[in-house]
């Protein structure tokens, strides 16, 4: 039996950190930044509450230049991408980080 697995992320929110641009040994550049989203929900008493979430993102290719130029903190944007998880070692311990790898950005 075949499954239709899917890894697709859509977020609408605000840039919450200045994009950090890095150049890798192979010459490729990557922009790493965070964005925040918020959601509203009702608490046990029926009061509307707001919850804010922060997301780590990475962007490659043409998006690096775009983020350098107009990716200011507070900019509203919609992103489409996929969730990626990396593992690394630090002080002899295995660590894991998950982030959204950006495929498309729309500045709002």
C-alpha cells in the first residue's frame, strides 16, 4: 500500500529577528531568521486569549538577497516551505533542531 506523505508548511506572521546571512564553504548563501505568528483561542471561562509562537526559518537562493534588502524586523510576510530537522553534536551530546526551509515568500 502506498502512502501520500506530505511535508508542507504555510505561515503568516512577522519577521522577529534580523536575518543572519551566512556563506558556506561551497559558496552558497543562507539566510536564517525567526518569525512570529499568533493565534486566538478561548480559555476555560470563554475569554479570548492570544498565543504567540516563534518559528526558526532558513532561506536559500534568491530569497537571501530579498531578505537582506527588505527582511526587516516587523515586516509582515507569508511563507510556504517544508519542515526540516537536523542533528548535530555539541559537547558530546546529540542535539536536534527543526526549522522551516522557505520555498516562497510573499511580503504583505
